[in-house]
């Protein structure tokens, strides 16, 4: 038996509730050298705090008496916190993304898994992801991105023009260029984080002007340095950049002009096409042949269409159809006898 202050006692009981322990009033009273009424008041205070947080949408747990276990336990309901199922699902997605260095992914997963209640579920989730965690292969660039994500996010929020130092594919950190950009959003795709921004040139009067009508895409790990230049831009609500809409129209993070596609699909799963192209709509269907229209940006769609073989025929635009024909003929010549 040992004595603690009231607040230390409450904290001790709360921690053990979170660990999945069953709290018996009589056993706790003996343990702490107090009467059972004191333990009941401790539990009532824990309940009150959790209930107050639940009202504010910050908590989904409460303390209940479980007759079968003859004691108090912590219980979860659907709410704002991740439950054990969601923690496992998010952990699996993070591992599959391969977006972070080994050290970053380990730190992130450890923090997420600690959110499991009770403690035995923390152990279970850890075991279910242990093999993938052990064999995790970090991206080749080996660059930590979490801090950079946050710092650039602040510049996006504050609408700062920033100067970035960047090296392109095939280059190295010593072969870089400096550019002034108008940062719009950071999005994730295919193992990497990307900064979407308008590239800017400064005219002879010192005014900032966009070089293109569509955003330029920079891989975040290839931005070796960045800083605010001291000026800010403004965008009206009507002209704001909507990264969600952009994300639906982009493939493989290749920018370019907006295209209106019309396709003929004869494969086995039209659902897979609709999932791959979020803007896609089925125009008509007959005898397992679908006509589909979609809006997409840039050259990335060209790469994806080639990967679909003879299941997809490009009908429009005519220019893209011709490019497909020329590329297919060139590919065919590589395998001619």
C-alpha cells in the first residue's frame, strides 16, 4: 500500500483504464489507503472530463461499470478519435505509400499505434504490421520530408512568394536552378510529395507575372532549399486553386493543358477505369463496350493510356489519338524481326 496525492491517484487510475485494466473500487481503496467513496469520486472526475471532451467533439470514450468483470472499464464509441480498426488501416496505407524515410515512418507508426485502447490491442496492431515495418524500403532519395511539408504549408497559407532551389530528374544536388514560385498546394502521388505552384518571372518594373496558365509540379524531395522573398500574392475566392479538383484530373504528376478525352473501353473492369480517372463518366455501354469521357491534365495520361494495351482506344482529341498511333508504331518497330 502507498499513498499518492488525489490528482496523482486519478492519473494512475486513468492510465490503467487506458491500458485496458479493470478497476475495482475495493482493490483500489486498499491499494491507495483510502475508502471506496474516494475511488468513486476519482472515477466520477475521470468520467466528467471525458464527457466534457465528448461534447466538444474531442473524445469518444467513457468509463462504465462492467458487471461481468466486476469493475470499471473504459469504453469507446464512434467519435472523433481513430479506433483500432482505423489505426491498423492507416498504418497499412502509410507502409504501402513508401513516402517517408525509415526513421520517419517508424516514428509516425509508433505514435499512431500508441493510440490503440486497450494496451493488448496496441500489441496486436504492432504484430500485424511488424513484418512490413521490418522490410520497409525507403524512397531512394532518402530525404526527410515531414518538416519541409509543414514549412511549405505555412507559406501556402500565408500566400508568400518563395524562391526554391531545385534539381530535376537526371541531375544532382550540385546541378540546381533557383526559381520564384507562387505556391498553391502540396499533394501526394506514387511515392512522392509534390509542390504545385505557378512559376513567376519579375518584369522590369518589379511586378510578378506567371509564366504559364497551369501549375508547375515540383517534387518536394528535390527542393534543396527555399525561402520567402518578402512579398505576398492575393487570390480571389472565385479564382482560388482547388487542389482536390486538380488531383482528380492529373496522372503521374505530369502537368500540361487540360484535355477532354473520349475513350472506347473493352476490358473486363470498367470500375477500375472510373477509379483511375475520377472525372470519368460513362456515355454509353453496349455488348461490354463502354464509351467514356473524362477531363485530364497533361502528358501523364499518355503514359497511362499506353499501359492499357488494346483495352482502350482514344477517340478524342484527334491530336492525342495521332500521338498514340505514332508511339505504338515506334514501339512495334522495336520488336520487328
